[in-house]
C-alpha cells in the first residue's frame, strides 16, 4: 500500500490526488465553503508530566481588616423643596387695642413648609398649649387629680393655676354642666363661668361645649354676644349643628370657629366649604379628631399629616391651623389603670401617655394642643423649644433611662 493510501486509511479520509499534490507543493491550503461530516470524533492528547516545585510556596494569609476607630465624615446637604401653598394665620384672643380684654394674643398657622423643616423655611409661630379647665367637678385620673384637687370646683382658681404654675398659653373652658343629661345648666350660667375665668386670667380662651348640638349652639351664641370682640375659639362647630346660625354669630361678634370632623379629610373640606359662605379663612381652625396612643394614633397622625401636606401643595380647603384634643390620651385605660409592676408607676405612665400622643401629632403639624397634665405640658414645651432652637441635644443623656436585662 502506498504511503498516501496509508495516511488516508489512518485518518479515515479519502483525498483527491489533486488535493494531495497541492498540499505537497504548498504545505498549506485554504478551503472555502467547506463542510465535513464527522461521525465519531476522538481527540487524543499526549499526557505530559508537571514538574513539582523544588521549594514550597508559602500560603498567603488574608489581610487583617482594621477596626474602624471613627465615623467617616461626610457633608450632608438636605434637599430643599418649595411649596405653592401656605397655611392661614389665625389670631386667638384680642387685646384692649383690638377691642378685647386679653393681656396677649396667640397666632397660629402661617407655615410654608412641613413641621420643623427649618432647613427649608423657619416656622413662623411655635405650637401653643391650652390647658383644660372644667366648670364642675369631673372624674379625673389620679395622676391628674393630684395636681388640681384643690381647685376642682372653682374654674377661676383652676385657670389661675394652669396659667401661673403649668405655663398654659391658652385655657380651654369645658362647659360640661350645660349638658341636658348632666345638670342642664343655662346659657346664662355658662356666661357667668366664662366671665369668672376671663377675669382671673388674661390669656386667650377656648370655649368648649358639652357635645349636644342644639344646646351648644345656644350656649355659644350667648357667650359670643357677651364677649364680643374677644376672639375666643368656639369649640366646636360640627356638621350636625346649625352651621349657618353658628357661623353668623361667630362672625358678627368677632370670634373664631373650630371646625370639628371625624378622621375624614373629605368631611373636613365639606364643612370648611360651608363655613366659607359666612366666615373668612383666618377665622377657622380645624380639629380632625385625635385618637390617643394605642387607640388609633397612627390613623390620627396620617390624617393630619395628609391635611398639612395637601395644604402646602395648594389645597385651600385644608390650609388651616390644626388643633388636637390631646387629653383624649387619658381616655385610654393604659394611661390610668393599675397594671402589672413593669408598667408602674401610674403617676409617670399617664403623663408619658399624654406627651407621647402630643409629640407624635407635633410632627404631623398640629398648631394647638389641648392638654391636662403639667408634666406633659412642660415636656412638650421643652421639646418644641429644643427643636426650634437648633441644638443637637445630648444623645447619651436621652437614653440613660433605658435599661435591658438578658
């Protein structure tokens, strides 16, 4: 057998003589459009030997990570937003120069940025606190009663205590006795109570009713007429009242309406639209309902926050200062009920319950807080002062009261 034939047999190839001649002459050849059908293909690789290193290479240990000794410093520039809307400014109380008898006035509202976003816009007016005073002896939690036990049946003395000792910016006079289901006191009796309180203190007053729509309207009208020009905050006007009648006497006698609705912004808009037919916007404050810590505080916060952001984005029907009945915190049984030792003492737990409710809603944009416990009042005032003062605080001191056992 010829050599070429042997090569062909070895590779299993059948090459043409012409192709073999070209390969012998040129040693290489390029094929175009070449196809080869292969059945079983075997590739043989001649094994070789790898020489072992004569010297062992030491294994490198991973680098030791250095323990951070300080926080990496980086400059933070807060994003600055601008808002098309503005909350209406409302003045509560009137001095003698303005036709009233108060020693000072209180202005709330006027915000053009979210609460305490002082890096965007300064807060024009700090939130204020009104302390609750009742016109008759009412059941109170022990933690509150211990501070006012000597004045429970004297609204004027209670008012003096709230202003001089507790630091109230305003007073809320709750006329509970006019309730037809309680004492059914007359509007004349209510006027007398308000007159005693107004003479005892010179701060602006909030006039609270009993919750009966018809009786409240009668009482509010008598007080509005008697104290014309004082710019009392009439608390409150609701949809189930004769809104037109109430709005007219509030406007006529120079007072401010507290527009009260449950936690529904559409209802708040609707009631405000009715009031606009009779009152200027600077005579309206909103109360969107305060649910206390553990009893729907998250809903109250969300509702108030939405209202404030809507106002800043240009919603005119929600662009009003907000009031919070923060004393609703005392309706939560956890604020006053005797509980397990880890929840005690009640004297501390109660005011903490109230101030936690207040601080949460402070961040939602509330302008006016109606409160009760003197420690809660002082704590809220101190925190507002610190937030507006721009001080960094002492983080270590703030957490000293926290402890944990494992």
